[in-house]
């Protein structure tokens, strides 16, 4: 680690070499801001991770933004050190091909090739080795949790039957597609500080930060690796305090922080449906029209893009209209999905694929590219419901998540942490 820090420090010194202040820069870069057992976190570690979060979240890079992020970033770095140390103690190493696979997945999620994605990282000022370190920690921790707890998680036929029974009982009731950010409270004395951190995250998300990017960096739930996406939940699936808030939300809104027994939740309701009405598999053909919107767009720019997208929705009466409408919008782009599996689509698109009337444009949906308008051209629904294997997998993930939270809480309490900021 120190070899990498020395290299980065040298790179930082180059612009200052002729100014005679390189030693001060190096000293500040390598200043220790926290000690975690036998490991250190430097000012350089903190600055580099903060820069990566700002770039990936679409936040405005300003001294005020960096100052607000520092407490959360430092907490995330401390958790990373604790996770890494636990995995190393168990002899867990992550081969480069696993990291490359995750990078390929991130590239695909950004509609880019691997080469294009790496260019995007460079343009955003995100250092690849910093991203790889974060990915390595995620994979090592997931491997450790599987190794330590998977054998103890037993899902019986009775458990699966009970889950299926709940699904049947919930037929016709609301179902919510939820994303979450969870901040754990280990020590009651830290409650106010963690609440303040959660409040700042809510402010940043409401100010334009990408929820998924913030979840990946700060959430302490296993859903963090998927941008906080929990998936579709029904009444009773989550804690009563979460259920109560979900019942008052409308799609596209943020709620929180919500105090739970173990910490604070920030929720994003991505969609809502009636249980059993649109859970389906099959194939679909769709067209997507995008009104471009740059990362870090101002509220005025977001409003303007939304207005254009909503105007487009009102003009589209069939799939044949999509290209013409897009041609009337500056920078408008159209893409097509032909006869693809519904279950292979992202969750938000699955909902559109099975529930929107054919030929009618749905409400605009924001993504990293801009405001998206989806139109279903053709679909073939073949079956509904979850298989027993899918239910079992979900129950295992839920139980492992609880065990992982408890284990990390124990590791934090046992760790020697000295914050020197």
C-alpha cells in the first residue's frame, strides 16, 4: 500500500516542482487521518476516494461538497479497512480476473465497451487502481461471508412454502420496487453523528447526486453492490417502520432518514404495482428515446429535459412515431431492443415491458444518460410467479445480509480505530 502511496504522491508533486512547495504537498498528502488496527488511512486516500465519489455521483465538485462528504467517506474507508483485514486474516485473495469481470459488468451497465468505460473513467478523473481496490474489497468481503456463514443458513421447504403463502395472501396488494441506503449504528453514542451523515446524503441526493452511486459508496447493506437495489417488496417483507413510509411514497421520491432498530435507512421508491398483475417472463420488443442530460445538470436543465420528454410522450401514439419525435429534439437518441427476454432487463424496464400498453409511451425515467421514454412494440408473456429456487435464493441472501451486518458490527467494535482529523 505504501509503495502505491509514494507513487501517487510523486505524481501529485510534479505540477509543484518549480514552485518550491513540493515537500509541503507531500507531507499533507501522507498525513495520517485515521489508524485502523495496524493499517493507516492518509489524507491522500481520503482525497482520492472523495474525488471518485463526486465524479461517479454527478455532484458539483466544490470545497463545500468535499467538506460535507468527508465524514461519510472516512467512515466508508474505515469499514473497507476492517473488511479487508478480516478477509486477509482468513487467507482470502481476489484474482485479477474476478476484478476484470466486475469492470466488464460496470462497463455494460454504462452501455459501453470495456475500452470505452476506461476512457470514461479517465475523463471523470477516476483512477482505475482506486476503483479496483474498492471492487477487490467488495469481492473479498462477499467471499468471506459465504465462507463463514453460508453453511449455517438453511432454508427448508417449510420456509419456501411460507414465503409462497405470503405471496398468495398479498395478491392484489401494493408491491414496491425499492432501493436503499443503510447506515448502521453500532454505538448509541454515535446516533446523532450518523443521523447527521444520513441527513447530508439525503441533501446531496435531492441536490442531484445519483442515488445508485451514493448507495454503492456509503450503504452498509449487501444491496450496496447493486446500487442499493432491493427489488420488489411486499407489505411485511421489511421492518414495520419501513412499510409505513413506503405506503405514503410515490414512485421517483426519496424518504428518510428512517430510524430502525439497527440504524438509519434512506429509501428510493422506483416503482409501484399490484402484486400478481405484472410479474412475468417472456420476450419483448421495445424502443427507447433519450433526451440527453449531462451528469451534474442543474435543476433548470433537469426541468427542461423533463419537459421535452413529457412533450415527446404526448406525441407518441405508436412505435413508428418514436424516430420522428426524437428527430425533433436536439441530441435525441433512439435505440431498439428486439425480442429480448423480459427477465434479462433491468428491474425498471421489466415493469414497463409487462405493464405499459403496446405503442403507448410511459412516463419519463431518468438515468445517467438523460430522460428516457420507453415504448413497447411487441411482447409475448409466457409465465408468471417466482420458482421455488428463486424464492430460496432470496431467503438465503436476506439471511446472509443480516449475518454480515452483525459480523461487521462485531469487527468494528473489536477494532482499534484512532481518527486524527
